[in-house]
């Protein structure tokens, strides 16, 4: 008779300690990293992943999984350890041993698309929390449209540092106002920062702060598993978002560094590691997880498998049309009719000679595209009448109704941009925020992360130059186009008329792996395109809008946005003086520079005189006009005056362009 199998009972502490030692060992091997947070937050992470979180480690992209965001991205080994322990197949011990090394899937901070199971790129503090607000909002919106096939929570671990960043206030105010009750945030409240005790710089009672923002908020012992679980179950029943402030010890288990800033980001060293192993009663070698403990974790990783299979069955029971629409939107594919809708609208615009601001042209485009693309969600940071992003097809979203498609973000540009990222990451929507171009400075960290992650997030920035006029230099962007174009994988569009505005919206909606910005004018502009073509000419980033007449081009004038019509007027002035000039519109410098060398050279042409015209600084234009090229634009800040007076004052006029060409020609 075979001997009976002995059942080994694995304790919560042993499971939590597995996280702690993996984090400690990986940091020690890399000689860099942040062991403190993973060791301190291991208890709450263990409760969450073994008893609460709805997920299946074999399908980390299951659409109805709970989202887990490690906003405190410096504690990345917490997430990597969890992915390994629960059974994410690509996260091996070998990858943990390559922590922070070139080519590994265990970089210093979690990166979306780079590591399976990572919901969003985090590291810049506050970004993960604010992005999670967008995820939680997307869940409620998709649930309002498709019902209980969408039914999950968003969980966040945020550090003291996350909650000190200004973006956190914008984020929690948005979530509290919208009553996003599926959002549950754990505050890893260890009261330690890099400089030392948190009391050196901060004395905010975070529980009271969150309560003031319409959240439920409690404080518990972050090492008491029963208290953690009780708090989560209560939060799951709340009608508000919830904060669970977990008082923890940073570097839990370390003999000399626990509870100190030394635990935050220093490699522990052999002596400290040996002492930690004794304190945790962990006699095993580095990176070794005993089979019973690993088996308990792997079992936890399969907890959601049955729920996922039941969800797949429920999905098949949806009416065919509804299921296909749901699946299309999750894939990120545009409706089959999209191209036809664009073509029809472009044909109408070719016959329209109206002078119109591109912000208003964008509204006209949205009136059509929002009907054709039901997943398109728009919004504004309290500039709805100015940004023109609200149309009939985008009813408002509010605390009691998530079925709309327009979000009032309030004066919270940074929180808006991060939440837009979260909506895009969640899936099912193509989100767009809006503000003035000068306030893109407030959005920049979130814009940069959108580009790094390669997500389809769109921002509409109107009032794009000195052309906004009387509000003056505080509101007149001059360096912003150059600064935004400097961000890799961010498409910055500056259309010149209605047709280009449509083309730029089309390109932004089609760009699955790049975020986009539409920089739009306040002032009216004439049409620069009069003949219909189904081809999207803006797709090359630049194209000849008016050829030279009367002989080979002696001058090539390159311009974007509102300055294209100005360049066309300059071309006419030069023609009157017997100088053949051509005009090239540059609606997206990023797309142009991405073309191959031969394509770029064909568009640039062979004219000996090149002139760039943009009501902004020169930076970036030398790639087109060359170092010796002439630039007509801004060299400093703007001024307060009617916009026509400003263009004359700063010498951004057809006459100035023509005179510059003549001077260069005459040598």
C-alpha cells in the first residue's frame, strides 16, 4: 500500500516572504533597485492576489480581469515576483535574476507592452494612480454600454511619494466626483522617503484628504492580513472610490534597515540579506522558492480560470451583432465604414470655401466622425466652448451616468491626460482630451508616457500660436510645438484648413501605436485645398500644396497650420516679381521625418532657397530647410494684441517672407 501523501500547509507569512526574498535577492544581484516597498507591501499584495483579485495568470490579457496598477513603480520587483509566483509563463527565475539588465523583461520600472501582465508603465510618481482613474472610468463606461460582460475592479498600490505629487490631487478629485466605486487604492503608508522620515517634508493626513474628495478612506495595519481583507470587502461594496491606508514597515524583515530610508533603494549587502533570512525564517538559497510555497502561489494564479471560462461562455451568448461590436472595439479596429465616411466628408469639404478656424473645423469633423466611430470619447479641461470637442453624438458623462461619451475634466490638464491614457489602456475606447496648447506643459509627463507605451490617446490643443491674440504671452505658445515634436513616437498634427483637419483626425484615429496631438487655431483660415482627392496627403507629413509656375522653383516655402495660407500669399507676391516659388504644407513633421530619404528629398525639392514659416520657434525646422535656410517665426515670447497686429509686429507676413527670399536671391 502506498504511503499517504502528506499535506503541507503553507502560511500567509511564507507566501508573503517569498515576495520579500525574491525582491531582496534580485536587487542584491543587480546591485541596484528598490527592495523596501516590495518587502513592506508583501502582505497586502499576498491578500490581494490570493483572495481577491479576479485574474488568470495564463491569460493576462483577459478583458474582464481586475486591473492592478503598481503606481509606485520603483517597487517593480513586487510586481515581477507576483507574476513569477502566480505563473505568468514568460516571467521565469532567469528573468528575475536579470533584473534591470539589458534585454530582460524585468526593467527598473514596469513597462507596458514590454512585460506581460504590466497594465501601464509607471515610475514617475502619481502617474499610475491617475492612469488608474481612467481605467476605472472606462470600466464603468463600457459596462454602461455592454452590461455585465464588463464587471471588474481597478486596484492600485500608491506610495507616500505618489500622494505627494500634484497630479494625485487632480486624479482623486476626478475619481471622487465621478464616484468611481470600482477603484480601490492601497496607500503603502510607511512614512519613509528617500531623504528620510516623511515628516521632513509632509504632514498631510491622507485619509482626511481623500475623504474631503468624496472617497471612503480608512487606515489599517498593513501587515494584518485579516484587516486587509476586511477593508477590501467593505470597499468592494462602497458607492464611492476607496482608499485603504496600510501602515507598513519599509524593508520589513531587514535587521538594520527596516523602517529607514536605507531600505528604499540601496542594495542590501550580504550581511543584511543573511540577517533578513534569519528574521523571516527563510533558510533557502537566493531565488529558491520551496515547492509547497510555489505550488500555493501557482494555485492562486489559477483562481480565476473558472470565472474566465464562464465569461467566455457568457460572451458567446450575447446577440451576434453586440458581441461582434464588443470584440471589434477591444481589438481596436475602426468600423468597416470609417474610410467611406472620411471620403464622403472630404468630398463635401473640397466644395466649401468658408474661412474657418481649425478648432471649429475640428468640431465639424467630429460631428461626423463621432457618429461613425462610437468608441470615440472626447472631453475638455474646462474649455469646452473654446476647444469645440463636444458634439451631438457625445453626450456628457457624470457621477450618475456613464453611458455618455463626453467628459468634463475640470481644470485638471495633467490628471486629464493621464486618465485619457488609462481609458486607452483599458480598451474599448479611443479617448481624446482637450485644452490650450500652452497648457500642454501641464500634460507633458502623461504625454511622454503615452508615447513610451505606444497607445492611441489623442489630445486636442487649440489656441496654437500668437494667433490667439489678446490673452497675451502667458497663453501664446511659442516653444510648445518644438517641445512636443521632441518626444519620440508622439504625432504632432498642425492642420492648415478643414480638409487637413479631417486628414489629421483620420491619421490620429488610425494610429494604434502612437498618441497624437492636434494643434488647432483660434483664428479663421482660408481653404488651401480645393480639389477632391481620396488620398490622405497629410499621411506623408508634408506635401506640395502649390507648385512653382513659370519655370523651375527658385524658392521652396515650407509652413504648417495657419502659416500655410500666408506662404501661399507670399508665393503670389514672388510670382509678381518673376520669382518662381512653391509651397509645401507640413501638417505633421513627425510623419515627414519618418519617411525614407528619397521621399523626404522629393518633397523638399531642389530649390536653392528654402524658407520655413511657423508662428513658433525655429527648433526642429532645420531638418527641412537646412542650417542655412531662412526661418520666419518667433524668437521670443508674444504680446497682448489683436492677432493681425501681432503677426505684423513679429514680421510673420507674406511680405516678410517674400522680402527674405528676394534678399537671399540677390545675395
